[in-house]
C-alpha cells in the first residue's frame, strides 16, 4: 500500500484483455498466447514504475521501520542498550588481553600460546554476530536475531573447547592445528554446496585447488576429519558420531 504500485491491477488488466479477446471471437489458444505477451508488457511497466519510485518506496519503508524501532525502544530500549554495552566491553577486553599477551611474549622472548590468536579471532567473529543480533532484534526481526544468536552460541562453544583443551603442553597439543586445518574441509564442502545450488560460477581450477587442500587435511588427520566437527574428534571416544 505504501508503494502505490498496484500489482493486482496490472494482472487484472491483462486478464480482462484476454477475456475480451475470447468474447470477440479469438480462439482460446490465440488469446492465451496474447495473454502471455500482455503479462510481459505489464511486468515491464511495473518494473519501470518500481525503478522510478524506488527512492520513495525506500523512504516509506524507512519511516515504517523507524516507527517500529521507536515502539520497540519504549519496551526494550534499556535491555538493548545494556546488551550493546556488554558486547562492546567484551570486544575491548579481548583486544586488550591480546595486546598485553603479545607484548609479554615479545619482552620475554617466549613463544605466544597458539590458542591466543585463534580464540581472539573467534571473539572477533562473536562481536560481529552480537551486533547483528542487536540490529535484527531492534528492527523487530526476532527470528533472524535468534538464528544469529545460535551462531554466537556455536562460536562460544568452539572458543571454550579450544581454550580448555588446546594447551600446547596439554593432552591435545594439536587441537588448534586441527581446528585451523578443518577450515579447508569446510571451505571445500561449502564450495560444493554452492556449485550444486546452480550458481556454477566457481572456476574448475579453484574447485580442484579446494578439493586437494581438503583431501590433504583428511590425509593428515584421518577419515573422521571429514565430519562437520571432525577437528574435535580427538576429544571424544573413538567412532562416536559427533553432533553439536
């Protein structure tokens, strides 16, 4: 309604013309053929009108969203503000710890704990996810916010596992390397899924390169490494099928 582009009217105009042709003696097949042409014409006219009105439509949608955000702010504004503050403070804390630990390692000429960069990178991803959750929730899109919150939960679990079990002098000193190498398996699986969707715009050379990298990672770590959480297999009993 806010766009003032009447799609239903366009369809009715094309349908009316078809019915009129049949009433004037056109054959059904002929009227149907011309109906397809009419639909095409109406579609092009609608597309042209949409392009002309795009800015006005955007302004209308933004006004509606602003009104909705204002209503939400009255109800949840304080909670949203506290959530955003906590997310920002967490991000600053991680950055501070990373810098401090790097300086300590340089001054003492000691190797940096391999967990530090990986877990910090996961925290950086978490910061982006937290902002996405806030934006979606603030815009009244709770389903999208919940989906991104699940992603945040997954990141938190990964960071916890790597922190607790990935110490270089612990029982699983290769856990960090396994986690990093598993990205090659996941990237190839994502590329395969993407190609299967019909996009088919990844070059054969690139797909082959990704395949070889994934294959090498599985060769290095074993066939169970192929699984979605294959990097974490060493933390569980042999042959156990891992789920999140």
